C-alpha cells in the first residue's frame, strides 16, 4: 500500500507555535504515510489541539514547514484544505442540526460545486447533473457508514453517537486522502465507540485514507493506531508503534509521574 514514490499525505518539520509567552509547540516534526492511522496523544495541555489546528490552518505556525501531499504550504488556509484532499471532524460537531442527514453530508461537498445558484434555481441541465452527482456521493458515503436508513432524518433528532457518524460522513464526502479526527470517541457509549472504531479501520483498510486521530481514550488509541506521536509540554517525546510507545519511559513518566516509573 505504501510505496516510496507516493507523496506523503502530511509532513511537519520543526513546527513551533507561540501564544505570547506560551510555547504551545516546540519544534515538532512527524509524518503521516498513505493509509495509516496516526494518533497524537499527550497529557492535558500538551499541545494536541494546537497541533491539529496548525495542520488544519486554523493557527499559523510561528516557524517550521508543512507539506501536504508533497506540496510545501507557506500559508495554509482552512478553506483551501478540502482542495488539498484534507478533511476534518470537530470535537464539538460542525453540523447543521435543523437539516437532514443527507443535507449535512452534502455540505461536505459544497466547495466542489461549480454550478451557480441561479442555474440551480432554474433547474438547468448542468445543475441537475451536479445535483445527481452530489446525491450519488451522499448515498455512497451513507452506505459506507450505515446511515442509509437515516438520510431524511433531521440531525437534531438523532442520538449523539449517530451525529458523530454524520460528522464523519460529512468529512468523508469530498474523497479526502487525509482525515483529521478530533476526539471521535468523546461522549460515545462503549458500543458506539466500537462502531466508530470499525468505521475508522475500514477507512484505512478499504479506502486507503490516512487518518490523524486525537483521542483521550488510550485503549482506543492503542487498538487502532499504526503509529503514535506523544506530546508533552509542546514537545514530541515519543513516536512509534503502540507497543514501543507503551513501553517508553518518557511516556510513562509524562502520563503517570516519576513515582509510577520507579514502582
Ligand atoms: N488560543 C490560545 N491562546 C493562548 N494559549 C493557548 C491557546 N490554545 C492553546 N493554548 C495553550 O497552549 C498549550 C497547549 O494547549 P492545547 O489545547 O493545544 O493542549 P491539548 O493537548 O490539546 O490539551 P487538552 O488535552 O487539555 O485539550 C496550553 O498551555 C494552552 O493553554
């Protein structure tokens, strides 16, 4: 699946980020290979959200380089991300609660629409063709995530766990190569977490999508990830497979304190 010639979905080199006197990220480097699940973990305040926000262009790094699909990006803007093949979900869902599941999934394709609103209102042939393409994609993504029977339901009437899946479907709609998932398991029941984990695995295994995951549930992270980056106080303290990270003394110290390591 991973070939040396394929451009990496993401490469970060020496990324630093300051908020006034706070050094939220200190020279963080890592990459994401095609079709791998890459988790970013660390104690509270370690810099996980800051890193996710730099990757998605919400924050501008104070220094360092970001390459997406091999392209060096000098000024990364959130609205350009989709065009670069990157999509994200948000910890506090970015859905339209009053709209249907289908309309919410379709909103993930809004940036791809080429036909003017006027042509759509007049029902011109190119508008009908575009609408048919959007509907086909919405149906495809819904089938992938088991949402087909819910397409006409208003999002606000659905359980939170299903809303999280709709948010994932919205992000998936635009065929991303790289998907950023911000706490996909937060607020889910054990059963919902298992379903979400199966979906994330299928994105990697069946569609070859690379995934970056920020997640507090360490059990989920260890079970799902191919490689894990560990942050502490804005620095990368470990980077490797779940087994390697689990045994890393710096990681044990960061999570449990020095006493635990000695125990
Ligand atoms: N917009 C901001 N303005 C000022 N300081 C910020 C801002 N965002 C984050 N920080 C600071 O940067 C550091 C890293 O925070 P960040 O939210 O990235 O950590 P985190 O690992 O995501 O934490 P948590 O697990 O608690 O969400 C913290 O010291 C935080 O207070």
